[in-house]
């Protein structure tokens, strides 16, 4: 049916029947996969391995997509999201090395299943409270997970777990990186990425893996959001009582949002553990939860592109300006303050917010007697 | 009960659809509703009137499951609603609008109606993820039905507008469309004409008659006596949480208790 030879079914509705847009998306996707190899000047982080930074960015983007379902779509403030991230990582580590020798790929389904289950267990009693109360309860959840891991010898205690299993390596071909010297581009034959070898030095294959998962989750996100499930979430966020009167079982949908969010969080945690090689409880501090929420809020909660951008930035900016040393956190703080002042809705607010704003402007123009710009419907 | 439409005001003979049976509701020591009983019959437009604070909206909230009665019960086609969740009551066939407009503001008019329409759909997450034929069929049915309803209430051209950006009158109409989308047997309208000028009220009443002619039973709360008299088949009058009269509009108009409680005051205000 489609021009790309893909069944139309798998394409998100936004891309259906638009070949130009589909080509543009394909180019962007290729660019994102090639990004760590291009070694672009200015873009590439000077003081840390760019492949590694991109890998972390991709795992955070994944987190933001999951958290966006909870905060952006369903309107539930979850301050303990790091708990799910930690559970995903720990399940992979426990099954893979601490208490078993499962291959990495087999630990993933168990990791997401356990995380989802914990999301339901957390959500079932707590989703009956609203707003700030929910934030406090989830905050506690994140800490409970971290402290449980820290105080349990079975989970490795404070030292954590080493030698987390890695994805299976299949060495198919080598890809050289590019090198930029005085404006000319060279192919750097001394610096090659082995595709697809998941080792200890080169993080590019991990980045590819994480990016692929990001795309899968992204498509799922689009499909769900544009269905009645997405509408039910939005209605619940807007006015829970009215949604209920309109026949939406709001509790069930909130629980579903929680479970979906947990699923993605656990997935991201498991993927991050693969590259980290060793995990320990204190890397899942409350501050990580705060960064996750910051990513969603900075990007524009409710807009999937916005939260992805937000997540990429909260990882990228501190790494890019690592040279500033401790001042980089200060810079980050200043950037946050500027953003809160000038774009309180986030960098890319949901389209509805933008449209509402545009209409407000038109109305103001009308009131002040200026001609509004022609709007055609 | 199509024949009721032709029967004219006051002559409805339909079976009882919803029964309010000796309902008392207390908030602390205050009885908001005191032993109220009446019924709504299939295919009629029942008016629920009374002075401010008489308990009309409270009565409404008991019927739609927002409050639980302290004593007595509400039955819909013989089934007690007392233990049901609100969304289950909606699915059973009772829909309502809100006196103080409560739309999903950041959603489009169309999506507002679709949320109501989703009541009739049962496809879940997995169907949505894999875009199964069933999901696509139900989605397009919901879409079509929502568009029809927007056309029906007269705001089809505003479908893609955000609910918050609709005019006041269109928001009231959207409330009705959204409630109708849940495919109710009984449609409860809580002062749908509040804030309207006489011409707008007239058009709204025509709409309500059209709704009834589509086979819905309607419960109407309204302040404006002339409108209530013109459109309803029967009227129930509340005062201080008690039912003081019930009957066809002509009888209510001449009921001394009603005149004392409500009409006299209202007509003084109106003249």
C-alpha cells in the first residue's frame, strides 16, 4: 500500500501518505545513527567520549518518553521515576551475574515485566490520591528502592553488582570515524567502530541499540496517543471527575499510564546497565529523578518531541561544557532559570498550548484594533 | 417510545425509566434532599424546577452517582444505582451536562465528543498498538458519530477548535454533544440555557425537542419558567429539598404552592 513498501499499518498516522515527509524522516534517522561517527566540530563533546554521551542521551530520551506518558499525558506527577530505572537495571544485573547467568537479551523481558508489576503495585494504592500527595508518595518509592538495594546483601549492598552482562556481540564490519582538520574532512582509518561489538571502550554500538529502542518506543507512543487510550488520559488530566462522568474509568487509565511509564523506565534502566558494566545503589539517587522530571518539563510536558529534546539537552549540555568544571552546574542552573522565565511551557510545548497562545494573540490584536493575520481554516 | 412524541405535553404514558425513590441526602445536619420521590418516563422531557438552593443540582448529582443518598435509592430500569461507580452509571445509559461548563479545555471540540463516544468502544491498548482492523473500524465509527453530533448541535464547523476557544454558547452546545456521545437513554441537562438571551434560549429549546425526537429521554433543569412550560411534558418542583408539586405544565402553572414558592417571585423579577 505505501510507497516505501512498508505496510501502511506500521506507519504512524502522521506519516501516512506523505512521501516527502517520510524521506525527510528517513534522512534524519540515518543522521542520528551516523552522528557518533561524523565527529562534527562544535557538536562533539571535547572532554568526554561522544559515543558514550550519545548513549546516555538515548537512555535519558527513553526515560523522558516514558515519564511523559505519566506526567504529560495522564497528568500524574511522579517524582520517583528513578525507582523504575533502578529496578530495570537491577533485574538485568541480578539475573545476568549476581544470581544467574542469563544472557542479556533474555533479562530484558523479565526486567520490564518486573518493573511494570512494581508500577502497578505502587499505583494501585497510591493513584487514589491526587496531585502533590502523589508526588510525595512516589518520591518515597524512589528512595525505598535505592535504600532496599543498599541494605540488601542479596542485591550486592552498597557496593552494587559488577560485570553486568552485555548484549551479544556480532562482528559484521568496521565503520571508520571521520576526522575534521582545518575545515577538511578525513576518514580516520585508525579509529574504527566494530559493528556490532559491545565492549568496554567503544560505546557507539550501545548508542545504536538504545537509539533503536527509542524509535520503537516512539512509534508505540504515537500509536497509543492517537487512540482512545490517549484521549482518555488527556480527559483524565483535564478534569478527572468529568472524565469519569463521561464513562472513562479514570483509575484504570491512570494505572495503565503508570504501568506504561514503568515499562519504559525499566527498559531504559536495563539498557543503561548494559553499558555501565557495574551498578550501585547510589547512582539512583533522588537527584536523578529530579533530572528526569526536569527533562520533561524543560522540553514541554505532553509533547513527545519536546521531552526528547529536553532529555537530550540535560545530558548533553553539562557534558559539552565539562571544561568549565564545577561552573557547568551553575550554567545549567542559569539556563533552567532563563527557561522558566521565558518559556514556562517548555521548549516545545504541546501543539494545543501553542494554538491557544496564537489565538490569544489574535484576540489581543483585535482588541487593540490591529489587523490580525489572516487565518484560514 | 416514539408515540409519546405525538402524545403532547402532559399525556406521556411511557414506562418509568428512572425512579427516585424516597431519597434523602444529608450534609451533616442539613437535609439537602428530604424524602424526594419521582420518576422519569421513557421518551418524555421532564422538567425539574425550583428556586435557587432548592436542591435541583444536588438531586442531579445523586442521580448520576456523584453523591450517595443517605436514605432511599435511585433505580434505572429497575436496577439500583447506589453501589455503582460513576463511569458504570454512564455506561448504563445516563449522561449529563454541567451547569458550570466543564469541558476538556485543551482538547479539540471533536476530541471532547470522542471521549464521550469512547464509552461505546472496548478496544484496548494492544489493539491500539497494532492498529487492528477492529480498532480502526471503531475509531472511524467514533469519529463519524462525533462529527454527526457536532453537526446536530450546530457546531460542526468548529470541530478542530480547542474547547476553550469556543464561544460561550458553543461551549454549552458542545456539552450537550459530548453527553449525547456516550449513547445515553437518559440525557440530563443542568441549566443548559444559563446565560443565554431569549433568542438563544429559543434555539436551544428547539434543539432539546430535536434530541427527544431522536429517542432520548430528557431531564431538564431550568430557571426560565416560560421555557420550561414550553418544552417539557411534565414538571417536578422542588423547594428546600422537598418535592412540592408534580404534574403537567398546565397544572403546575396553577398550583398555589408552586406560585407561592417560586412563580410569584420569578414573575416579579421577570416583569
